[in-house]
C-alpha cells in the first residue's frame, strides 16, 4: 500500500465511460492511479489529469506486464473490454481475444508482480435469459451470446486463480449503467445505450427513438431494465476495493426497481421540455421483457445503497453533460 490508507490502483479501460469516472474518483480521494487504455473506444481527455496514462492494448501481454512491473499496483480495477452484444455475435473472436485473453494477461501480470486485489466489470449478460426475477448471483452461468460467455469465462478464471493463489476478487455485475458527472459522460461510437440514444433524438441528431416492442407482458408493454447511475456504480467499486481482504465473488449492482422504455421517454420529455419522436418497432430476438437484479449481496457485503439512480437524475445528468459537450470529447 502507499502512504497511510492510499492505494496504488491500476485502472484498465480508464479512458472509457465508467472507467474514467472510477479513475477520477480514485484520484480525488488521494489514490495513485495508472490508467491503461488502448483508446480503441475511449478518450484520452476522459482519463483524469491527476492519473498517469499509458496507451496499452491489454491483448499484448508484454506491454501489460511491463506496466505492472513499473507501477507495482496494490489493486486493479478492470474495465477494459469489448462491450456490444450484437458485435459479439458477429465477431466472437474479437470478444474472446479482448475480454478473455486480455483479462488473462491482466491476471497473469498480477500474479507475476504480487498484486492481490482485483475488481472486475462483469455484466447481467452472464445470466442469459433468466427464469425468475429478481435475479440472484447464483442464477448465472447460461450466457446466450459471446459477450456474456467472455465475461463469465473471466469470472471463472478469477475464481480458480483465487482458489489456487489467494487472489482477492469481486466481479461486479452491472445491469444498465446511465448518467454523467459534471465533467464525464457517455460518448460511444456507435452509441447503443438507451438514454444517450433518446437524448440524441431530442437533440435532432437522430430522426426517432425506436421502441423495440410495446407488447411485452409489462405494465406499459415496453421492456424493463435495471439502471444504475454511474456515480452509484463507481461508489460500489470503491467500497469493493476497500473491502477486498478476501474474495467477495460475484455481486449484482442494481436497484431492483426496473425502469421501462416508456418511462425513459417520459423522463426525457420532462427533462428536455419537448415531446420525443418515437417509432414502435418489433421486438428484437432474445430480448427478455424484464431484467432486474436482487442486490442484497451488495447491500450486505459493501453496505451499498444507490442514491442517484432515479430515472430523472440519470436522464438530467446525461442531458446536462451532452448539452455542455455537444461533440462529446471531440477527439475523433
Ligand atoms: N455501460 C454499461 O451499461 C455496462 C453494463 C455492464 C457491464 N459493463 C462493463 O463495464 C466495463 C466498462 O464499460 P463502458 O460502458 O465504460 O465501456 P467503454 O467502451 O466506454 O470503455 C471501455 C474502455 O476499454 C478500452 N479498451 C477496450 N479494449 C481494450 C484493449 N484491448 N486494451 C486496452 N483498452 C481497451 C476502450 O478503449 C474503452 O476506453 C466493460 O467491461 C463493460 O463490459 C458496462
């Protein structure tokens, strides 16, 4: 460990949407941070000024190991990944290489340098199409696409390495992440997440907001998902990092209160003050009507409670960021 209670934390993917908010929070609380990111889908400007930055592709073992040897981290927050389900179906090897080989390189480098703690970004995709709601951690293991397979494989790798070598790990399984801070927001290309897409329609950058199915067995007929504000999500990471004396294993991060697509449309209209053009399309194959998490483990193990994850706060913070950054990080 560094001075007092500060830590040296290596953040992979710290130039991405969630990783940049986490790296910034670590710097703000006084930790020493090294961000490694290939900038494939991140932005140099999103990584905090107070952190070191190295442009490294986690698929290259020697580069990753070298960064570990020089920085000697106490802990790792591992966000770097390929993250789009449809792309994973089209290009599975890209997902296995980036997410599985890349994570293997990170874990091997930890073992080489005696780094014992890791918090891994996992996903609801490890559950596939769950049979019951809310989803509990034990329901995992039947992913239905290469993205989910790749993330679940990394969880298994962490569990085995922990067994064999005493690695302390947590796999935080996010459902849907949304919202922005005053300085950091979502700037993906392509953008596929529901809230920024709806806001791009509100800004006139897209013609209409597609609602994929309004005949689901849900109260308003549209699909329900469990959204967490990125600030709440990052708070859970810091809590996990500070409690990683032992293996914590998989932990769901959700609110249990799902939000429907129609509720997002209504929030966008409230926040922007204008009606949102929508077009109702047919359901996408494999899209379950509802996905909501039981987060009792997060409450019990991390003493975590989401505080900012109302639909209005997520939409209004994302809108404020987009209004201040009309061209995103403007580095393309
Ligand atoms: N955003 C969500 O709703 C959500 C939900 C569930 C899980 N997750 C997980 O959270 C993590 C972060 O997601 P995000 O939304 O911030 O994604 P993001 O694409 O904004 O960030 C990922 C970052 O990883 C970097 N990266 C990708 N491949 C790399 C490589 N080979 N080497 C080095 N860097 C590489 C990218 O350049 C980018 O900066 C991912 O692991 C994702 O699977 C996200």
